[in-house]
């Protein structure tokens, strides 16, 4: 059983050696891969000296790093963790067990449940952002996940080799979670401790710009994965506005057998047409989405049957 530890890195010279040593102390047979995303410090040198396999990813962004890792690294089970020493290695065996022994495809290290993220994290609005994303995704996909954006995860080979990385930055964890929910991968969360970055180590996250990107990602994924609901809402809004303009016109015609508010009548008619077309688009895209899910399930079963 080959277990690969994946560590995407950007300017983590202060912490990378400790992260590698901590995980190796937990599981001596780990194959450790550090992918350096154009660091300007000694991250690669320190990681190599600590015994990790080091490679470069020149396309900037965490998701680009993970894309390369998933494509190039061959293993049975994959552990992904940040190189900033915020996720303790002591939980790794606990996170591995459901994938190794119970057939889970993704295990998430849940930072929020036991309260350590609230007490340790010193970045304003991050917990608020996590809770907002969690609320939206749980509502949209009828799930009950506790930590959508954790960077400490364990994956099955089936998940890694079938997951398309479509983003470039820190929207990655959100996309992974939604992809898993949509395609019925088995997900489990395990509460873990969280510790803030050590002195001198700086976060690469920007609270507002990255938060906006994550919300935009949810918006786009809602459109992609739930097209009937998405376009149905737009259709309903258009219809309600049409009724707001159209009811006075209808009443006017009923009373006087003549339409005086011609612009309102034209606008209402146009909005009704938009409503019908938008709903039709939602129906078509929903059918395509269901066919895509069926094809995905068939592909997964075919791959499993060929093993």
C-alpha cells in the first residue's frame, strides 16, 4: 500500500522541515512530495534536505500545484496538507483509517468543531467566511458538513484520478467538496486541532479577495451542478417582475378595453418570454447534468471492474 503525502508550498522555509519530520514520525513509510510554487526563499532546499521529493510548479496558485500532483504522483492513498504547520501530524492515522479500511473517498480534517480554529486563528473574518460557505453548500446540496475549506484531507485513488481541477487558487477545497457531494463520493469528517502559523510565517490568503473568489466559485458551481434550481429562480423572478408590470395593464384593458400603458405591456410580455426561455434552459441543462452523472458512474464502475 503506497501512501503519498502531498505538500503544496509557497515560501514556507520556516515550517516545511518540521512538517516533513512530524509526518514521517507518525508514518515512517510515507512517500513525501513537496511541490514548490515559485518560492523566493529556501523552501525547496530545506525540503530536499529533509528527505522529501521536491518538484517545481511554475503556474501560480495552489490548485495548479495540486493538479500537477494528482496527475504525476501514483499512489493508493493520498494525504494533502499545507506546508505552514497549522495542521498537526498527530491526526494523520485517524484520518487515514476510513479510506484504508472503510472505503471512504475523502476524509476532511474538521478544524471548526472542537473550537481550536476560533481560539488559534488570528485572521479577521476567516471563521465567518468558513461558516458562510458551509451554510450555503449544506443548503444547496442537502449535506451536513462542518468544515468545507479545510486543507488537511485524505483521498482515495479513485477520487484523485477522477477529480478534474478546474480552478487555480484557494477555491480548490470548496470545489473538491462540491464535486464529491454531486458525484456521491463517500465523505467523512474527523475533528482535528488547529494551530496558527508560527512567528515569522505569513499567510498567503487574502481575506476579502480570496473570500470573493470562493463565493464566486459557489455561484458558478451552483449554476453548473444545480441548473434547474438556478435558472428556475431566475425564471421565477422574471415572471414576478412581469406580473408587477402586467397586472395594471390587464386591469386597464378589462376596464376600458384599451391599453394606455403600452411600454409596460411590451416590458411585461418580454419578461414573460425571458421567464419561459430561462426555465427551458434550466430543464435542458438539468437533463445534461443528469446524463453526465450517469456517464461518470458508469466510468467509475468500469474502472473498478478492470482492476
